[in-house]
C-alpha cells in the first residue's frame, strides 16, 4: 500500500512539475525510502519484493532526461558513476542473498550527440548458468553482473568506447576485479572488445580473481593515462592453480592505451597521484559522529639532492638491504653477495596473474 501511494505521488509530480529539478529531488526522496526498505529486508522474499519496488521507481526516474545530470544526494548504497565526457551515466546496485550470493542491477543512461537523443538501457544479470568469466562480446540481455566504479573513454578507430572497471563478489572464497569495454550499436549496449593486449594475445575483457581476505588495487591514473593494478601471486608456489589463494605481492602491472589497444606492462613503478599544487585529496573520519570530511594534505616528494631542498642539496644515495648486507660482509672480510650467489631465488610472484606465464626475471625492489 505504501509503495502504491509513492507511485501515485511520483506520477502526480510528473504531471505537475514536468522535467524540472524539484520533481527529481522529490522522486529521489521516494527512491531513498524504498532503498532503505530494501537494505533492511531480512530474507530473500522480502528482498525480492523491496527490490522490485525500488527498481520500478528508479526505472520511472531515469526516463527523465535530466536524470543524466541530476546531482544525487541520498542514494548512498547505489553506485552512480559518470564518464568524463558527461555523455554516459551508470546507475548500479547489488542485492545480497541469504546464501551470500549477489544479484546485480544496472541502468546505462546516455546522450547520443549525433542523433541528439537521450537513451536508457538496462543490463540484465543472467550470470546463473553462464561462465563466471565469460569471453567474447556480450549484449545488455546477457550480462555477467558486477558493480562498476570507473568509466574511461577511449577511441577505437572512429568508434567511441568506454572502458569499465568493476568488482564482483564471486564466491565465499574469492572475489574479482574486472576490466571491460562498453560501446553502443544503435540503441543497444555491447560489452567486450579485443582491445586488451598481453604479449601475442588479445582478450575481450579481463577478470582478476583473488582471495577474499585481501583487496586488489585496480584504478585509472588519468595523469599518466594508464590503468594501474596490483600484481597477484599465490600465497605459495604449490597454490598456483587455486585463485582463491592469490594475493597482491607488492609489485604492480599496468595497461596503457596504445594503437587502439590496452597494452600490458609488467613490473611498473607505482607512485601517488598529485594535483597541480603537489597535494593529494585524502578522506578522514572526524569526531565521534563519524562524519567524513575531505582535506588536502601535502604529499609532494622533496628531492634531497636539490640545492633548494630543506636538506641543503646533499647527495642522496638510496640504502637497500643488499647494500647493507654487502657492507657487513666487507667489514667481516667475507665474499660479497655477487661472488657467492649461486642462483636466483624465485619469489611467489614468478607467475603472472594476467598472462599465466612464468616471469623468469628477478623483481626490482620497490623504493
């Protein structure tokens, strides 16, 4: 009964206010109420009922063209991400089942500049019965289901495409990060394209399955135009065939968009992102209320060999565990590491989490 009353209110505001901000703000309040009911549901039956109501109301909301640019202030447990060109918006959420599995829901809002039309598409999660890591091109009606958190516009020839970064709950033992590509063909949404190049092979999309007890960094560095990610390795070499035991090994890989493809580069150096003032925006939790406040803090590295640096321009020499050990050996009049090293010590990171091939070179220690 409450839901029917909400729908009546929404329809009334459509006729009374048309496509204005006041209407969308009022509709968002209703969406927020329905979303709270969904998150408070205690079993699958209640979740299905509440999610159906929320979804129907949201579907009505996104038919308004101003939904593409509306500033959401209420829906805290729904992912709303926009493309940098402001032509695409993804509204994405999940529902956790009693058996701990997740269902995913997604609307893609876009403005077609060529036809000057606003269009809405729904991605339908049909992951039950399909491979957990599907390959090849997919459509909006056969979606694997995920939560997206980043959109990166790219051009493949004359076609505008969008690279998507996302997350999937996967199972009780492992979770996944993923990279996919979305583009539009007429009124249809297409997912996947052979743009991910790794050595001599290409893939339509990439999945990175790893242990539930850790997290994987996967994000886009706009200033360096690359996708940076943790390199994943098994906790021990004997577990290399079990992805639920893969964890970050403190090294990094990246994808750089070159020649219409995202090209893999392994063992790259990861550094912090800076803005023009040499500062980085950081989130802090302040006070007993737990309110989140954003502050800018200085993060720029000072080169100690710079004459104007606070240290006075002293020559800087990095000290590593190897140089310390060599120094100790010289003090004790014993052979150096170079003289008595008989073979390379392989680390658990010798298997590439992207290509699956062995990495035979020794990793450089991060500084």
